[in-house]
C-alpha cells in the first residue's frame, strides 16, 4: 500500500491513468461542499468565531504542545462553533468546483 501511494504522487501516474475519463474532464458538476441538511432536522444556532483567538500565529505555534491526557468535561458551544468553523470554514467559492 505504501508503494501505491508513492506511485500516485509521482508525475509518471499521467502515463497510466486516462484523465480524459474523469468526472471533472467530462464536465460533471462537483459534489456539494457540504452535505445537505435533511428536512426537519433540528438546527442549533452557533455563535460566530469572532474573538476565539487573541494571540499572534507565531506565538500560538511556539506555545503548542501535544496532550495525551484529556478532560472529561464537555466543550462549550462557543468552542464547538470555533472548531466547526476552523475545520469547515468555507467563506466562498473561487470558481466552479473549487471551494
């Protein structure tokens, strides 16, 4: 499996894959950026991500550390909102098929 992944990353993959048959080449619409919400699903209003970070990026990187012991406390709604924003955070679309 490891060698298969390395092969895919090499430029030589173009010689063995017919890219003229890909969905993108054939002009098919890309999948949605996010899954549609099922009808009738409950919605939870989340606070915006504003104000969750108050330090410079360089400082955040220098202070980072791995944790192997986790709290049993639930995260707050604000923390959940920030986590969802940071991992999804789609702000717009640059072009068709590119989030």
